C-alpha cells in the first residue's frame, strides 16, 4: 500500500451514522380514527419515506391546511387539530433514547405548514451594506454542494414542562409536558461559511447581529410595535437574531440544515431548510428559512420580542404591556437552562409489591443543558431532597472538535423496590460542568418558559387486581390529557415567586415565640400552688417555659392521647413538651395561653411521694415524677436488637404499669433532651425489675442521624442509669376480655393482633396477660410483619405460646425484604387476603389491635380491615 494511502486512512473520520446509527425509522403511523386504526401494515412496512403514506392522513388533519402531511398518531396534540403542536409520549422518547425518530420529534408550528419545493426554494444572504459586501442567493442544490457539517443536536422547546407552570397559575402558553425535547443528527452548512462567502468581516463584530426570517405570514399580536422605522403590519414573519460574534465562531456550530437523521427534512421540521443553533431554545431555530441578514443592531422582528421571554414572576399579562417588559434585553430566553425529567417509571405505572419487593427497579430519564456544557452528574432522591444519590450516565455523544456538547444524556438509577416502602416521592436533578443545578422549587413566569425545578414523581401504595402495587404519578400529563399530582389543590406549591398561592392559612402571621412573662401581654400571673390545683382530666393546666396553658378543651383533640397531657397536669411540662413537639405544635399551644408563672413561688425542693398499689406494693412509676432505673443486664438478640434488664429502685418495687399502657424514657443525648415511648415485655408480676426488647436504628440514607434514643439505649453499659416516667396510653387491659379505651369500658372474646417490627411489644404484653390467667378465655390471632427473619423479635416465645395454648393463641409471620428457601410463612406486605385467611372474622366481640410503622397501619392495615367488614370502632392503634 502506498504511504499516502496509509496516511489518508489514518486521518479519515467516521460518519455520524457510523457513530450514532443506524438511525431509527422515520415512517409515521397515522391514526385513521379515534380508536387508533392504522393504515394497512404492508403499506407501512413497504413505505420508503413518509409520503408513501400520503393517502392516509391522520384523522385530525383531515379538512385542515395540513392534510397533505402524513403524521404519527401517537404524538400528543397540545393545541387541538390545528396548528400542529405536539410532543411524543415520554415512554417513546425513553424507548429510542439518544436519537429520536424524525416522525416522533416534537413540533412547534405557529400556523399551517408551508408547501415548499426543493428545486424552487432559495435562501437570500444579505443585510446592511455596512456589514455585507457580497450579498447572494443560494439554491438548495447549491447549498447541499457546499462543505457539510453534520452533528447531533438536542432541540428543546422553550415551553418544555410548561403545564407544571399552568397548574400554578395560567401562563399565556399551552400545555407542554416533559417531552418538548428531541434529538436528531442534523446536516447542513456552517452559517460562518455562508457569511464569509457574503463578505462578512470578522473584525469589529460588537453590536452586530445575524437576522433570520422564515417564509410564514403570521398574525401580529400587539400592533405596530415600538420601532417607528420598521412598524409591524397585520401580518408578520417569524424571525430572530443572534450576535454576529456567535455566528462567526466555529465552536458554536450554527448550521443551515437540510437533513435530519440522514434524510431530507420533514415538512413539520422546516423542509427544505432551517436554522440549527446548538444550545439555544428551539424557538430561535427558524424553520422554512428564507433570509439571512447581517445588521448593525438586534433584529426588530415581532416574534423575537413577543415570544421566548422569561419575565419576573410578578408580571402579569396586563402589566407586561405597560412597562415595556417585552423589549428589555435582560429577559430574553436564548441559551438553554439545565433540566431533567424521569421517563421511567411512567405516569400511572405500577409495580407489584409482593412479586418485586426483593428486586431492583431501574429509574430512567434524560437531562440537558445549554452553552455547549456537558451534563456532569444526575442525582436521584427518595427522601424529598434530604439525600441524593448518583445516577449512571449513558454518555453517547462525542464532544465536538472544540470540546462542546450539544445533546441530552440519558441516565439510569437502580432503585431497590423495598426502598419504596414509605417513600413519598422520587426526585431527579441534573448538574452541568459549570455546577448549574436544578432548583427545588418552581418560579412562575408569564410565558411559562424555562421551567426546570427538580422533577418529582409521587409514589402511592394502591391495590390493583387483588394485589398491592406501587403506583407512580407524574406532576402533569401533556396537553389536554388528564392526571398528575400538580392538577390537584394539594399539589400546588406554597409559592412560586409572586406570593402565596393558597390562602388557606390567611395572611401571614408573625412567628409566635415562647418568651418570658411580659406585662404588655395583659395576662395575670399564677403561683405554682394555684397551678397545681388544676390537675384533673376535667381541669388541666400545664406550664411550658414559664407560660401557663389551660389545655382542657384540647384533650380530646390531642393526637398523642389524653394521658400524654394529663401526666403533666398542674405541673411544669417544658422538658417533655420541647423534647417531643415541633414548632407547629408550639404555635398551636398559644391558643390555650392564659398567663405566666410566678417563678418566685416555685420551690426548689422537689416533692417525693411514694405510690403503692392495692396490695401495698411499692410502685416504681410515677406519672408526675421521673424514676431512675439502673441497667443490670444486657443481652444481644441479633445484629441490631438487644434485651435490656433494668433494676427498679428496690428489689421490692413493682413497675406499676397497667397492661396495654406504655412509659416514657428520658435522656440527655448530645446536649438535647430526648423523650420516647416504650412498652416493656415484663409486667407487674416481675418484681424488682423491668425488661425491654430494643431494636437499634443506626444512621441510614433516609434518617442520617438514625434513632437517637434507640442508639443511646444500645450504648448503655451495665450500671448506667435511665430516667422513666408513666404510665401513659389510651388502652388498658383489665381481665377476661374486659378493657378500656380512653376510659370507656369494652369487651371482646377475640383479639386480632397486627404487629410490625418493634410494634410487637404492646400486643405481646396483652397476650402474655391473657395467657397467664387460665380463666381468661379470650382468643388471639397475631400477624407479625418484619423485613427479614432476624427482625422477628421474641419469636421463640411466640412459637412456644402457639404450641402451649393452641386454643387461645396463634401466630403467623410475613417478611417483606428477604427470606430463606425453606421459609414456610407469607412474604410481601399485609393485605386483605392475608387478613381474611389468618384473622378472626368481623363481629361486635372482635377487636383489632395494631402497632407498627404508620405507613403499614395507614395503608396496609386499616383500609383492608375496613374492607373486610371490621368497624372503625373495633380498630385500635397503639
């Protein structure tokens, strides 16, 4: 082989089709009627180009000026039959990913599609004589004969994801979903080469622009306009301009294109020629291009100003016409901002919980940015932005010779289906090389453009075809399609840059702060002796930060139960209140404020009163005072579970905890007072001690600090102390099926018990009391749900009870995450079928006792119990 031939082979570059092809088929599949009837299959299969299907117009185009254009029926129409503004379903974008079939590329048309011919059409390159020395006209054949530039470019409509903005407040634009974006490989001539041919000088380019004008005649939106030298008539052309310096810079790859994906342009995409400005919004890429003018000022074209602007959020349609807002250069939208969206899971897609809980689901989507910058990372969050994890990027595009990137990327993220339990939303966001990132919240603007807040897909636990499923909900659906969480009142953001959207809270109020007593408040001062008199359920006063509150009216409304308040009746509740309650609860408390504490009346000597039961035994628990207990034994049960045995104040003490109630643990952890409720596995029959089974919750992605109290308990050593107080709780089991809920007497012959994780302790406490008494004939059926087998606390005891008391107690287990091959019990999540098989049937003498994670109780237990026929009054949650 000759040396020169070898050198030629070494420098040859692969074509775009070799790099990115083969290109997807561009033959549309028109819908012939509303039911989606298609042309004969053989006609579609034999078609070599779109016009081979010209005799099969989409039924929506029949009778319009565009009936001659074959179009794909799967495209979602955003503005009715005409003009043609469409986006593909996001599932189809995901199917093809990097290169979009030309027939499925999004379309933005302002009017009828011009019927132009390749052999007749010419483009004029000219402009002001001070800028252009050799104006000329070029035919399509002449243009195609010039040196070509071919590259993939992602086009994005400026209104992509606009429907989300319209759900906040109506913009002046129609409802784009997240698929106003597509990528083709475009071929044409560099604009720079045409301008050089026209004699444009690369010196002194500041202030000069290149104007582009299409062939369309479109309606004038606003009148003659602000430019006296070029007033707008009733009909105007669609046009725009870019700075000359950008046009002449070869790194920016602005081309005059005549092919897409290896074929001549389709009519909706600008046949025979259009402008492609990589990194810019689609609205600047003039289709059906007729003129290119170099001028010493920015274009005065009507649509350059009255389209593609991002005005401040407080500017309404009326206000926009008063202050010259459309002509302020700072609000023009040219270069793309960063954005991303999820294509998978799709809207209303479902995943079977039982079948897929141990599997991994792949979340997928796209991301893009402007300026030739590369997407540097995409992140996914399943805890509403508290933590972000990196997705895997499929970087198909090769950088240009100037190191530019003009295309979207597609990404994927492996998500454990088990992690969807309790997950409310999946978020995605993108970053680019300049560390631009998507904001968490939207900012509304009049045109609804550039909408790029993090993309959020809600996760619902539903039931379909007799099984539990995770159902996914996108924020909106494009055009007039219904659905999406932002279409509901609760789906609106609190604000979007122009004030609060929902005035349900009334006018903003000043933050309520807990302060020292103030004479300006006009409230009286109470002594400690006066406050202590208000210590009954009918008359409850408490003190929080030296302020006095009458909580009597709130008792029945308190979500934590009556006793959580009455335990502090007539006393200082500051430590307990602050340790448990949020700032919202603090504001609610102010409604019951009656005055201030006279601090001089508070004795520094604490009262000590010893409580005894009916048998004269000393009681360790005191609802008014904390009791110190000492850890005397600690047994490790599993990798994250322990049994703690605490010694009561003396060997003669009993705990003093009625069956079914719980107690408070209080500890100083890293300088913060932490209070939590726990139920022991021991009872008043255990003298001198109290025992607990504790599951320690370490830090994880969703809870970076882990369980504060459980980790503290796990760290305790023999001899360490803990402060306890109680009893509290709404449920108290007496004997022989008799019990009280909120003080009201109830009777049952059967208990259905449902426990999740550490929720086993309260139901186990009741079961132990029933089984301990031979004359108690109450029957119990327990379903114990955990993630994996090692999480089944006290299983050996439960199994022993089932064998020893077969007529009174039965137990069934269900695991959600992992199980062995020889596992003989259920897997997945609790549901109606499980309850029907293993629980007692509904009846006035059947009560359901539940304790576990809120998501399990609220979504899995209560709805299914009600569906079976259990009355709400017969369902109790600890």
